[in-house]
């Protein structure tokens, strides 16, 4: 048997979480539900999903949410991050919303609270109603106002019990993969013409944050996918390529929130953002925490002179990889360096939440106990990196594993497994992996250490 990696020293006082998203786990729809999202449309494109699958049944969590709540509680989580799908709650992106869907998420919130786990919903995890995309989607400024209307519907139903909210998940991936290169829904290929979608998403976040606070929310933020960008060669050309990629993947999204302004896009030959008076003031004052999803670094080199973009993404040399192969290299120190650099550039950084971190590895399809030492090693290394960043002064308050469950992995269908819990997608059977037990023991030991240091501390979610 492969020995279990050495457990990192858990940072004192850190909250622990695990995450899922609705479209990836929920599966079957109730009879009569009419809403369609851009992902319902995208998966019908020939060849769009590598294994030709759909997101039904996935984990069938819409019909069996109690199984997921039991697993979250069994870990001893402080918080459980889940998403509420816009298209399920407000099928055409207008109107009062679907009362049955709201009933479902209300019951889920109650189940979590009864289990001693704080609910931490995400309002947009890529599931835009198809009718809103038909009206322009994130290319249209009006979508920010429609997102605020949707937020009002959800907060009006759940705001009496939910105080912590993510507004948007990974706006960078929506912009870059959804609108720039077409790898994800809605599948557009606009290259740098996709950049206005970044501003409209940030504006939507600001509008939603105002709504949530009016409904009593105490912690509102968004979570972006960040990557540590490395030049392949120590040359001026590769350094410039890395700077451009860092700007469009990271800084276009972080700077307006943390510094109240966009970086100078035009200086790098990129189009400026469609900013109106008052936009940056609203965005800059909109977060109580900054969420970071992190999976891997990105290595870039200068592209050929005739390329429509000035960089090429290439394998990161000398490091192991996940089940995605060279596309997802494993480098825990890249997370530490990213966090420390962010804090250096923004000394007044608000509390940071690691909103997702995890890895996929090849595993059996049928129900079985998985001894996933590779995932434990990945998580161990990255939690240790978080601890090093905290020691360097970065104000990190929470760490979240992606994912609680194996799920339907977007354009990769059922070919990638990220879960702490194995899911047999044919039978629905859930089987905790070795990493589930490891994470539970880490949470328990970290609480014991925290209690010994600060006896009066009450950990959120353990009431």
C-alpha cells in the first residue's frame, strides 16, 4: 500500500469547506420544469463534450440532497459551498421565479443548518438562462441588472437564513473559455473581443452585492480562478507574453475589486473596458472577502508573429501532472507565490477564501473504495502552501476542497474525477475515498489544536 503523505500543519483558526455546483451534480429535472441554460444548449453541439455525455443523471443530487448533506456533515465541515442555478430559479431570466426550485434550495439550506454546516451558496456557477444569452449574455450591460433581479428573488427567499454568499464563480473562465476561445458554454470565439464580458460580470457582482446586503448578508464576495503565470524562457519576449496573460487571466478581474481600477489595457494593445461613470466605485467597494480558486500554474511563451494572440500556453517543465495531463501541472508552491504576490501588490487585501482547490486522477467507474494517495498528496501540498502564505502575512480565512463528489466535469463529461467521494454514475452509489477520511481527520486535528490554543473559540458550523 502506498504510504499516506505527511499531513501538513493545519493553519490555526482556518475554516474548512468543500464545494459542488448545481449543473455538475443535480441531474434529473422535475416534470414540467422548462428553464434551459447555456450548458443545456452547449452539450447538444456535436463533439462539444468529450465523451458525448449529458449532465443527467450526474449525482442525482436534486432528488437526493440528503445524501450530500450527510457527507458534508460527516467531514465536519464549517461550510458547504453549493450553487443555485439561475436557469432553474428564473427559467427565462425574467419574472418572479420558480417557486418549486426555490423550495428545494430552501430545504437544502435548512438541512445544512440542522446538520451544523453553514450554507455558502454561489449565485452564478456558469448557468446563464438561454434566453439571456440570446439577448447578448455577458456581452450586454443589461445582463448585470437582470442578475440583480435574480439575486433579489433568491435573497428574498433565503436571506433570513443565509448570511454568506458568493455572487459569481470564475468570471475569468467565463470570459476566456466561454467567450474568447469557445471551449466552454456559450462557445463563442471572440478572442480579445470577449473582454467586455469581464466588466459586465464585475458590474453584475456589484449590483448583486448591494441586493444581498440589503437582505442582511454579512459576507459577500466573488471567487475567481487565479493562476501563477510563468514564462517558459527568461527572455524579454516570454516575459512580455507572461505579463499579458497574467493581465487577462488574473489582473483584469482582481484590480477593479482590490484597487478600484483596471490595469492599462491599451498600453498592451488591448481594447479598453466599457466603463460608465460610477461603475468602478461600485465594483471597488463591493467585496467583504476575495475568493480564489486555484488548480495549477500556467507557463507561457511568446507566440509566432502571425498569431492572433501574443502568447502560447505550454507544458510546465519538470513537474508532475493530474489526470488532465500537461494541461494541469502540479506545483503547490505556485499557490503560495500567487497569494504572497497578491498581498504584496495589495497590502490592504481583504480576507481571502480559497474557494476551490483539488485535482482529478484516473479512477474506477464502478462503486469502490478508492485509495487516492495522489489526491491526498496534492491537497497536502497545497494546504501546506496556504499555511506558508499565512505565515507571510496573507489574511487567508478559509480553504475549500473541490469537490465533495465526483461529478459531470463540463466539457470533459464523466472522464475526470475530482471528488473526495466516489460516485458510481450508473447506480448513484457514493463511496468515500481515502482522501475523505484524510480530510476529516485533518479538520478534526486542526480544531483540536485551535481549541487548545484559544479555548473560548467557537468554530462556525459546529453548533
